């Protein structure tokens, strides 16, 4: 994988809003163009996308009651 380039700095600024779908049309096109040609930023994008998917999945799973109780005990001890 190549090292980040000057355009990567701009892509870094756009990455989170891109994932949030919170860019203007021209910014979205700019980000997509850079991601399609830059292995470094494309890898970063995929990692961020996977992380968001993992966090969403983890947040939607119910915590077992026994674990909740144990965490409450540990919090009281702290």
C-alpha cells in the first residue's frame, strides 16, 4: 500500500462526512474519485465502514443480565 499523498489530507477531512452521507454533491464526487484511485484512503474507508458496522451490531445486541450485574458490581467497587 502506498503512503498518503497531499490529496489524502483532503480525503481525511471528507471521510467521516462521506460515511455519514453528509457531503455536498461536489464533495461526494471528489471523495469517490479519490477513494477509487487511492489504495491507502480506500483501505482507511473500508476499515472505518467495518468499524461502524461492528459498533452498530454490538450496540443492537442485548447484554446478558449476568454481565450487567457483574459490571454494576465492578462499578460500585471502583
